[in-house]
């Protein structure tokens, strides 16, 4: 996350797929759920 915070512009939109318990890890870093089917998509703005 430090590398992302250092390199990404303030307007960056970062998305990922967080299946299983990984979802809870990414929530701790400020990612939020995005509606999806089967997998959990998550995003974070800088």
C-alpha cells in the first residue's frame, strides 16, 4: 500500500478481485465492495 500511495496520483481508481477471506484484508486498507457476480470486486480511491 505504501508503494501505491507513493506512486498513484490522487485521482487514481484502483480495482481488484478479492475472493474468499482476502476481502477482509483489503477492507483494512480502505477498499470497498463493488457489486459483482460470484467474485467480490473492490476499489479504492487514493
